[in-house]
C-alpha cells in the first residue's frame, strides 16, 4: 500500500491539474506523431528537390561532353568524369577537385562500349547507385565539403566516344573508342539541414502549444468546476437535513448533481424524522408503564398498612410484562432493520402452524369463536419462530378487536401461500389502511395504553413478511359482509419436504375439491346464528349503516391485556372437515 502511494506521489490530486496533465500528454502524443510525419515529408521533399537538381547537373555535363567541352570545376553538386584507358579524371568539380588529380580518378571507370548508348524518347536517361567515396591521403578536406569516407547516392550516364568527332575526343583527352562516364554525387546534407531546422521549429512550437493546451485545459476545468465547488460548499455547510442546496438555473450535469444531493438530504431528513419519532414514541411507551409501576410502589410504601399488596404486586407484574414485551419488540425491530438474512431456514407447514396457534390462543375474557380453515398443507421456507410471531401478532390483533368471531383461512394460490385473518370488529377506515402498519400508530392515541397496546404488532408482522419475501396488506371489504377487518398475508410457496405423509396422501387422493363448488364438504359444527352473514366478509365500516367504527380500535394487540406468558395446554385440533 505504501509502495503504491510512493509510486503515485507524482500524480497530481487536483482534478484541474489532472485534466491539464492529461490534455498535455494527449497533445504531446499527437504533436509527436505529427512532427515525425512532417519531418519525414520535409526530408523526402528536400531530397527529391536535391535529386532533381543533381539530375539537371548530370544532363548539363552530358551535353557539354557531347559537344567536346571540358566542364569547369564550379558546380553546385560534386561531379567527376572518367574514361576508359585513362588513369586520371577527365574533369571534376563541386568538391571532387579536392582529390589530387594526378593520383588517379576517384570513382570507378565504366565498362567499354562498342556502340552508342540508346537514349529514351524523353532524353532523360540516367542510372544511380550508392557509392563510397574513398578516404585517400591526397584528399584536401579543408577545401570544401568533407566527402571522403562516406557513402552517397551517385547518378551517372555513359557516353561512347565514337559518337564524337576526332577533334572533340582529342579535346576531351580520350581515345576515339573510349567510353566516358559522368558522375554526379547526390549530397543529402541540405535536406538534412532543412529537416533539422523544421524539427527545431516544430519542437519550439510544440512546447509552446503544450503549455497553452495545459493552461487552457486547467482554467476550463476550473471554470467548469465552479458550480461543483459551490454545491460542495453548500453541502458542507448543511447542518440540518431539512436544508437544501441551491439548484443552478442551467440544465446540465451540475443541476442533476444538486437534485441528487437534495434528494439525498430529503431521504436523510425523512429517516431522521422517523428516527426521532420512533425514539419519542418508544420513550413515551416506556414512560407509561414505568410511571404506573413507580406510582403504585410509592403509594404502597407510603401507606403500607392500607395497601392491598397482592393487587400491587399484580399491577407491578402486569406493567413489568408490558415493559418486557415492549423491549422485545424494539429489539426485534432493530434486528429486522439490519436486514440480516434468515439463519437456517426450514420448510414450515403454515396451515398446521396456524391451526396450532388457533387452538392455543387465549381469546381474553370475552367469548369469541376462533376457527381455522385450510385446504391442505401449505409449505413455505423461513424461520419457524419468526413465522409463528407473525401469525400470533395477527391473531392477537384480531382477537382484541373482534366482536364475536375470528376466522383464519390458509390456501394456496398461484405458487403462493395466502393466509387471511378476519374479524367482525369495527374495521379500519380506508384512509388508515396503510398507516396502521407504521410503528407506534394507534387509530386513537388518546385511549388507554392498557387497552390499546404498543402499536408495534402489525409493523413487526409486515417486516417479518417482507423478510420472508412476502407481503402483508389490509384488504378492503366489498360491503356485503358483516364488517370487521381482514389482513392478507402472501408468502412464496415451497415444495413439500421428501417423505411428508400429508403430501403423499394428497398425491394419492388427487387435487383438492373446488372451494367455490355448491357442495359443502366442511360443514360448520357451530353454525352462525345469522345465516345471511358472510363469514369471510372483509371489514368495511360503510357497509353497515347501523355500525360505527370503534374509536378505540387499534391494529396492534397489547401484550399486557393478555396474561403472559402464554400457557402451553395440549394442542387443540382444528375442526374436523369430515
């Protein structure tokens, strides 16, 4: 890690500097490629011009030789004229005269010809090849260009002396049957000098361009980041999630950034408000039983001779149980809020679990009829204790608000297990259908805490349903039933475990009969005294004009209203469908 930091220490941290450096590096790569191309093109063009000039000199030499004139030494390009049968050069110049003529010619003699060289139609016939200029001791380097010891491209053309008159051949100092060759040396020094000058100019211009590009990129990014810096300063100055940053008027990426920050602040504000409300509600719920407990104990201690100690102990135990239940609910909600996955999920028969809880449930002091109807095993995957807590909360809520009857139905539908819990209580107003699932929500906050519960039961039930990949909703009534509330739980259906006897029996008997058929395979052993009422009717306070919603209705059962802990009597089986 430290080595990486040391290696990257040279890389600037500022976005402006990084953008400027990246732009400069990119421009350097582009300019280098362009400079190399310009260098090659300039050198090629300069060399082409030099070659054209050398070729013109060659043809001028040939024309002079064909006229019997000896060329002079003053030429722009080095040249030498040699002939067969002659040890010294016929003529030389342009820098080749630096060699001692008496020491012999520098360039090789041509092969002997016996006929004139055929000329091309355009008269521009010549040949070329690379030749090395020998480094002879008779070369005087101080007289001009240093040609000795280097290899050059040499252009040449041959002339047969038989084409000349005897007088012309004699003037050139060659035999009448000799072969003359005119050499012109192509010197690339000028092209190289031109290319070097262009390279120097490009280097200077490139460095200036890189500085200019880097500066432009730096200040452009700086100007572009000014709104970002303004948003950053505003965000850094936010001390209250209710504050918002100013959104720029122009519609670009900075506007989207400001909108995103405002949306984040709004979510934080909402979460903080929920947290404050949760803490306040929890403190209020904890204060009520503590106040009751403290008051009863202080009164008992102040008047010990007139205190009914068993009643005081009963009150203290009831408030302690309420505190314990509230603490357990808060801890469960905290665990659910962490989103930790369910450990060791198992396959649970929700129909059997609902039937077992219905048989074990205590229906308070009022006489209630609690029935559980199922169409067969209904398997789901999850934590058995959490699923039991979910169903128990729904049963406690229904038992608290039911007038005479609570009915639990378990069925399979579209690869889901559907559990509905009906009660014939006062129902829930339509505007409160979702609010009842919020934490510490009661439809009447002014009622007695002992009768209204803590307001966490349905919130815990919905969180547990979501934790198991399902949903828990309040289903509105259709107006034809007997009122009350209906809560619908949907969980993903799981395959039956291997070796399950109920599953094997269902497979042998075939599919379940249609529950909507006219036949009634499951007669109710305790028929409803009102045959016109629908046992599965969903709560709707507006469906019965003579019924008014109970102002003390609460979607959450109060653990203090039901004696705790729950006893464990022998399980009571569900009504036998036969």
